[in-house]
C-alpha cells in the first residue's frame, strides 16, 4: 500500500530538489510509474503547477 505513496514522494523530491518538470521526474522514477495512485498524480500536478508559478515570478 505504501508503494504508491513512495513513488509520489520520490517524484515530488526530484521536482523540488533537481528543479525538473513533473514529466522529467516521473520518467526518472519510471520503475514505479504505474504504481502511483491517481489521487497522488493529481496532488503532484498541483505541486508542479505551483513550482511553475513560483518560477515565473
């Protein structure tokens, strides 16, 4: 059950620390890609959008 959460956490970490896009982070974590629950994907998109808005300032 924690696999989906772990993959989401890894993707969020990559996005934040390496300053890469949602898609780039998901590709780097490709081995867990299919295990991410849809609700976690939605939350990651919110994080990605917030990062883009912050970068645009």
